[in-house]
């Protein structure tokens, strides 16, 4: 089981990696729908951690 901090770091790394490797994100000033979804996921984890609440369990 990953710690909350590990999950946050992983979500951020996935989002940043996508921005670097995605043709749509790297080629324009905007971001693609996948990047927006990854960012929302990261923000949700960050918000949950900041509220002092436990992050949801990853069952998948």
C-alpha cells in the first residue's frame, strides 16, 4: 500500500510526464483532455491530503 505522499508524487509525475510527451500538449499552449483529467486527479488527491482527510483507497 502506498503512502499518501507517494500517491501524490506519483499523480504529479504522471501528469508532468504526460505534458512532456503528449504531442498535443507539447505543441500548443493548451492542454489536451487527458492532461486535464490527470490534473484533476492530482488536484483531488492534493485537496484530500490538505483537508487532513485520508485519501481514497486505490482498489484498481
